[in-house]
C-alpha cells in the first residue's frame, strides 16, 4: 500500500479506548436457584447503573443458546462487556463491584480494547471521550517509503 493510501486508511480509525471484560462462572454459579435468580437481578441492575452512568458500551452472554464450552483456548468465558474507564485500576474497581464477583460466582479477565472500525464508532465516541483516554493509542504508521512497497506492503 502506498504511503498516501495508508494515511487515508489509517485516518479513518476511531482509536477509541475501552476495556473488554470477560466473565467466567465459578463452581458456585447456578442462577436456577433462588439465590442465583436474586444475584442475576442484582447483576443486571448493576449493569444498568453502569449504562445510566454512560460507561457501559455493550454487554451480554457469549455462545447464547449454545452449550457451554469450558476448554476454548481463545475465549473461555460465559459473558462479556465493554466498559469505559479512566484506567485499568478503575476498570478493576468497577468490575469488583459486580454482585456475581462479590459473591464468588464469577471470575473475570480485563483486556484493553481499541475500537477502530465498525458502525459502533460514532455511538461509542462520546462514551470514550467522557471517561478520558486510559492508554494512548496510536495509528499504525505506513510501512516502507512511499511507493517502494516496503516491508508489509501488499
């Protein structure tokens, strides 16, 4: 790709920083019980409060309607959500307040996530901007000199 073409492509990247939170149920997790139903309602109220704050971009179960997979080498989680936070520490503090986490019914992994492309960019931009930039994303610079087809050119 020529340098001018590369700059045009990279200029469209949104570079919106978020945190992806992957949740995995523990052996305690059983929302078919009275306690589980109560915890699910508390969890959903907690997520709706995050939405009301304007920091929850998206949330929901993974593999919905399919049998659980516990040995997936890439994504070993039952649900995920995308969260805006000022730092990883703030994201950890927020996730630690999830009723499922507080009761030991779920564990979690948090990963930085950079929203670059997709129709969600414009809807997500104010969410990201409201909570600052927890990490400094940079667009990938063009590779090689203009028109020379340097390393990585196709």
